[in-house]
C-alpha cells in the first residue's frame, strides 16, 4: 500500500508591494528533514544540512512514502494520507 506525505506550509504576505497586494498572502512550503534521528523544519534549509540528513522532503512537493517512512513521520507528528 502506498502513502502520501505533503510537507507543511506557512502563509506569508504581503504578496507584493502595491496597496492591493497587502491583502493577499501566499502559502510557501516548509522542508522537513531528519538529521541524527531528530526531525527539523526549515523554510530555507542549507544544502549541507540536506546532504547530511538521512531523509528529507522539500516543501511544495508531494511524496509517496512506504510504511516505515509513514510510521516515522507520524511518530514525529506529521500527517500522512493513504493514496
């Protein structure tokens, strides 16, 4: 059985510099990665952290994960759905 993980997002604004844009926000992805057994969330992770991590999920993407990854993510407090 396949599972789907979508990393969390954060709502940021304003969308632009114009007066009208101050009312709007945009959702931006947050990267989730595991480094030395600890889960981290960063909006702009450094490449060295991603290289050193055992697994990472870039924000703004959808990932198909197996049962072991699903269990690890749910233990860390993330939501994983069934495909």
